[in-house]
C-alpha cells in the first residue's frame, strides 16, 4: 500500500504513466484496424459483440501477461541462432503474427479487388466468416500485440501498478473507439483497401522486427496518417462533385 501511495505522489511515476498510455494507444491502433476489418465481415447483429469481446480478451491477456513479467522478459533471450541472428521466443511470435497479418491482408485485398472472387489458393471453399472464427483470429493477434506491448512497457518502467493502470486505460480507449472506427471504415469502402494496406505494412514490420531489423514506429504511423489525410481529402472532393451534380440536375429539372 505504501509503495502505491508513493507512486501516486511521485511526478516521475505520473510522467511514466502518461508516456506509457500514449505508447499503448499508438500500438493499439494496429489491433483496432484488424478488429474493425474482421468484425465488419460478420452479420451486423454480431459486430458490436465481437468487438467488445475481442477487446475484453485483449485486456485479460495483457493483465495475465503482466503477472508473468519475469517470463516475458526471458522471452527476449535467444533460444537458437540462424544465419547469424539469434531468435528468441518473442521473435518467433512476432514472425508468426507478421506472416499471419501479411496472409490475411493479401487474402482480403485479393477478394476486394477481384470482381469474380471464387475458388482460389487463398480460400478453396468460400464460406461466410463465423463468430467463433473471428474471435479466434482476434485472440491470435491479441497475443502477438500484447506480448510486444508488454515487452515495450517493461523497457519503460519496472512498476507493475503503472503498467496495469496504463493497460486498463488504453483498453478502455480502444473499447470506446472500436465501434466508430469500424463504422467509419464500413461507410467508406475506399478506406477498406487503405486499412488492408496498413495491415500489410504492419505485418511486414513485425517480420522485420523478428529478424532484428527495427523500423521506428514513428515512420510507420506518419506514413499511415499521411495516407489517411490524402484519402480524407479525396472523400471531400467526391462529396463536392456529388453536390455539384445534384445542383446541375436540379437546375435542369427546374
């Protein structure tokens, strides 16, 4: 109790908390985009439930992992060497998650761009995504992003209470933002392809990180923000053209 009270009155602890929350929110964008795209493929009546359950599971996973911080730290130690690079369990998890994201994004891009999507190497027997399958895929990526998040958090502070508070606040923000983000992507089909491009980029950076090539997150999210800005301008231009067409049509009929 005394240690918690000490942290509550320590300015350095508050600074670490704010920094950690900001970092967790940035890292959570990847997870949110994936959840938004995946749940939008479900029947509308199941989408909100799947988002809430997926994000709740992310909270449970991260809190459970915080209880095994010592084990998580050891996961960064190399277990074998290949081509001169030492691979840890964290690297292998990031590699698996990155390859899954690349496969998933490529598959979705293929089916979104193919006007006659049928049997193919990505989906030999097309079927509607089920609720259980969606939750299973969300859990898989939750594990990858949670381990990456906890490893980063351990590098910033060694106070477990600060990590717990940061995780709870971050997941609360994700829970609040998940619905509006998914609905916004669903209402604007051009954003779906952009979001899939983000997932492809994120998957590639996870694979690179697994091989010891660290790509600063600032570069990734700056590129993503710029792409979103360009697409928002395009959306505004399309709305302006649509209004002009409606005005001209009204003049002709008038």
